[in-house]
């Protein structure tokens, strides 16, 4: 583990580098709501992304030979902290879709040397975006019921079938997909994980319109699509092991704040005071709302402390395990409750969809509230996380259907 004195020196180095390289025009930039062209800062955005990629700080813990910086987890934490402190952000994880948070870590564990050299540098630089072909119309929570077929055709697999909820499929260059390679085996034993380029005749995507107004999800159709044999991740017919690990990485990535948010975001309690008003002593005027705001702030702090404790117990190293299921459910509850409280304190201003009478903050809040409802479903539903917790952490007997 890195010594505290070494971390202090490294912190100074990081701070100085960020101050020298982060374009001031990007300060306060919100990757969740803006695009580089929105503010006329596309040049500065590209330069900042490239500077981080050249430094390896887009994926600081990844090996240097694959585009990372070979840094320890404590050092990576320092990089995140100093970037945030400067009002900067790391654009590379969101630019890669599922690349940095899910696909890359899984390739690092299961991939061959050739696969790592082929796929990881493009993810680490933010130049290649990935989506995942997991759920199907008849295989959601019971993912092992998937029916998309991959037939061995010599040097490639030929894919036929449909995936759904493939986030960012319409703008991704690559897809990691779970497919059925042995239809005669038990459903969890005949699955493989393949990687395939999206820019081919046999792949079609269609956006799914959502109630929140945003449409990051797609239907994805494979019609004689091709995945090279060299892009089989893990062993043939052992894709269930690969995808379980990949989903653990997904849950781990969902336990903390987004990669980039507005640094001047108003605290929940101050927002409540602005909308609801205060008493003479400065406290929130509505005592019931005050209690629930405090409870949410306490839950958020407890979640952060739990993340820190789990990391400390792992001696400062990020260990992805079944504990990610606990943190995923905890983060979901905190975020969804905060969204509900925000709309409640805004009153009529919290239910607007369009119009000059609503501020940008109010319109974004109602869309965030709607989008946040999916948190308890994506990455494995809350019920699935509870099953994982009961079986793998509490040691309770298996109660789900085997197959």
C-alpha cells in the first residue's frame, strides 16, 4: 500500500498537472447534460481528453501497456479527488459507454494477451465506445433464458437474435454479447461471451423512446452478424461466469457519484430552504420535510462511509465482490429518495415538462426523477441484489430456480 508521505507528494504533482492542463472554458461542464459543441468548447474538450489519455489517467489503475498509468487504487483516488477539486472531470469513462466500467475490467481478467492489446488501449483513450448485448425480450432478470444463437462457422460465430435495453448501441463501435453456443446444454452451461464490431451489415439498432424524454436504450438485432473466434472472451460455453463477473463490475461502478457533475450543484438542504422557506432561526419551515431531508443526507453519508470501510478492509485495493450488491441497493435508495424529495420541495415547479415558467434546473429535476426509477432495475433488479446478498454474504440457501 502506498505510504501517506508518498501520496502527499503525488497529490501535489497531480494538483499541479491538472491546474496546468485543464482548460478553464470547461469548468463547471456537465457531461450528463451538455455536449462539447453546446458551449463551443469542442477543441478544449478534445485536448483535455487527449491529455488525460496520454497521462494514462483516464483509467489510472490499468497497466501502462494497455493505456493506463499502472497506479494503485489509493493513487487513483487522489487523481479523482484532485480533478474534482479543480472543477475538472474525467470524460473518458462516459465516452466509452460500458468500456471503462464493465468491458475493460472483464477483459483484464478473462482476456488473452492479444485481446487486451486489441481492445483496451481504445477504451483507455476514450476513442472506442462499447455497448452490451445482455437482456432479451424474453430474458430479462432470468438472463440465462436467452435465445440469441451463435453458430460456429470455422473462424467466426454467426449470430442471430435480438437484444434489448442495449444502452448506447446506436453510437457504439463494439458490443460484448452473451449468446447461446450449445442449445443442448443446461441453460447456464451453453452460453458464451463474444465481442463483435457494430459497424457491419448484420447489426441493426432501434432507439426506445422513454418517458423521461431521453433515449439511451436500444433494441439490437443480429441477422447473420459475425463475431471472430479470436473475440471469444473466456472459454466456450462458460460465458455465464464471464457475465456474472462483468455485472459485478457494473454494480461496483453504480455505487458512487457519476463521473462528472456540476461542481456548483446546490446542496439538498439549501435547495429545500430556497423553495420551502425558513423559520426565524434559519431552519427549514416544514418540520416533516426537514426530518426526511436530514434522513436522506444521513443515508448518503452512511453509504459513503460504507464504501470507504469496504475499501479499507481490502487494504486500500478496490475488490469487486458480492458486496457490490449491497452498495448498489444502498445507492439506489439514496438517489431515488433524493429525487422524490427534490420534486416535493419544488411543488408545482417540480412537475413541469416544458415552458418558460420552469427553470432549467426544474425541468432537469423531473427528467432525472423519471430516469432514476430505472436504477432499481438496471444492473440487476433490487430483488436480484437481495438474492445475491442472502446467498453469497449471509449464507442463506438458494431459493431461485436452477437451470
